[in-house]
């Protein structure tokens, strides 16, 4: 994000634009771009939703790679079948931060079944929060796995009905945009030493802050949530980017000095600052693509954030799922789960 809002090219969102990136072989996803500087990124939404990046360097939330993880890593045996039998849902069960990654389906049929089950539960407002958390994590790894098998995309989509088919396509397309930001040569052995992973602010608080800031400045709350998701996994990653961007919305210091108020690391203040900046950059006038391009000067970033925001526009319940997405870092050896408490809690290789 640059200190002065600057318009960028208007991004065309045709069906072809959404479908084409999905056909490219995936590398890895990440997050952490940084509001105010030149694009930087390889990270993760994922939590994301991926999750999770920066355009040319490593920033929090990420995918990066090399022959072996530089971080302390634990391998775990595969967990039970991700599409397995009925899951007991205890309404009073606490949400426990995962320390091991679930297994993704290893076939088209298994992956489609995993996506169907996870999506059904995370979209159901009556699902207990602990169950949503578990299934959101399985949803996340399913889309990560599908992104690594572009030849599986059509067969998996054929096994899904609408609106899930389109949503799954958009999940993979968003992830692919971030994967395309990182070349094999740019991948690192592991996350930067400064990375810390912590629990995000409560979901209800985040949602209230997105909505309040969005109403005040004329920016959709879903856009603020999507930016927060791809930048730091909704605040799970606490670290500065290679360009010096800080806080859960990743502000370059000089940008924050002009558009922010209070503590850049405070999520409510950071969300307010992001809404103010995006509005001034065109979002309040209906030029969302320009505003997102000003936030991070990369058309792929613009498309990915818009795809994640669109998922929440169509199905607001998906915010609950994105909230429970974990931090994954893509290394040459594969995905590493960075649990809450990392690095004190070691990284774990995804089976």
C-alpha cells in the first residue's frame, strides 16, 4: 500500500479470468503483502482463506520452499479418513487450536467428499463452533490439495452441486493467484525467524469492526475481512513483512502515519485504517479493483481478494470457516502447519 492512494488498472472479472489461473500447476499460497509499498508476497488464506503472502519476498503468512524446512518440524501419521463417518457434534465442546494437520483426500472421489462434508457443516449456522473449526481446517487443506492437482479440478467439480461447485472453483482460483506470485526459485526453506503465530481476536469482535469501519467509510465488510485474511490470516501471523509492513492489515509505516490512528498492531485500529485507505483509493466510489491495487500493486492480489470477498458476499457464514483456517507455510518438502504458539510449538508437515 502506498502512502498516496493511486488508481490501478481495472481488473476484468470474466468467467475466463476466473477459470484460466486454475489450470496452471500450483506452487504454494501465502499472504502478507503490505499496505503501502510495492507488491511483495509469498504467504498463505488461508489462512488464507489460505488463506495464506507478499509479492516478491517472504512476508508473514506464507508459502515458501526449499529442500528441507529450516524450522523445527514434526511429521505426523495421517489422521482418519477426512470424509469419514458421522462426526459427533458436542454443542458445548471447546474450540481447541490444532497442533496436527488433517489429511486431504488422496483421490478425486475422496477430495470431493471431504469438500462436500466440510462445506455443509461450516455453512450451517446450527453447527457447534468446535465442529466448524475442525471442518474448516479440513476444508482448507482440501482446497490446498486440489490446487496441487489441476487435473483433478474438473472431476471434483463434477461431483459438486451448485452453489458449491462455483464456490469451490473460486476457492481454487483465489489460491492459484497467490501460487502464481511465487516462483520455485523464490521459495525459502522455512518461515522467517521473526514469525510468531497467535490466536486471532474473537470472531464476533472482528466482524463488528469490519462492519463498523465499512459503514463509516463505504467499504464492504467482506473486502476488509478478505484483506485481513490474505495479509495475516485474520491476525494469526505477527511479524513485519520484508518491506517493513506491520500489524494485522500490514501497513507500511509511512502509510500508517497518514491513514492510521492509534496502534498499527491493534486489530480494530488497523481495520479502521485499512477501510479509510481503501475508501480514499476508490472503494467508496465503486472502484474496488483500483483500491485493492493501491493496497498491493499486483493484479493477482486484486483478483484473489475479490474472490474471497465474493465468497463471503454470497455466503456470509463462510467467514466462520475462514476464521478457523490455520497458518500453512509451503516448503520444498510440502506444506507446514504453523500452530498457534509457533515457534515454541513446532511446525508440522502436512501428510
